[in-house]
C-alpha cells in the first residue's frame, strides 16, 4: 500500500467520535487488575469469560448495557471507559 494511502486511512480511523476498542479493552483490563480473574469478573457483569477475553483484546464491540455494568462496578463514567477522558 502506498504511503499516502496509509496516512489517509490512518486519519480516517481516528475520526472524532470513533471508538478505539483495543484501548477500551486495555482500560477494562486495567480496572479488573491482577486480583480478579476474567471468569470472576465476567460472572459479575453477566457475560461469558470468552466474551470478556475478546473485549479486553479489543476484538469485540461492547454493548451499552455491559459498558454500564463495568462503569458502575468501578465507579467510572461510561465516557472514561470508552475514551479514557472525563468531561469537566
């Protein structure tokens, strides 16, 4: 792929409002920490361990209901879970 096309496709993937699911997964993994297994956390938020594993690797878009459960569990806003930023 020519460099010019790669540059423009990178810009289009970082459009305002787009969600970086890999970053979301990293934030969720960070919230879960090392003292809680995927199995335990998945059970607490009502999903399978496999679903959580895919979500933490950014391979799956996470629905609003699951994001809400995660945000409430850790006292974080859904916006922070999705973007890593808090609105002031």
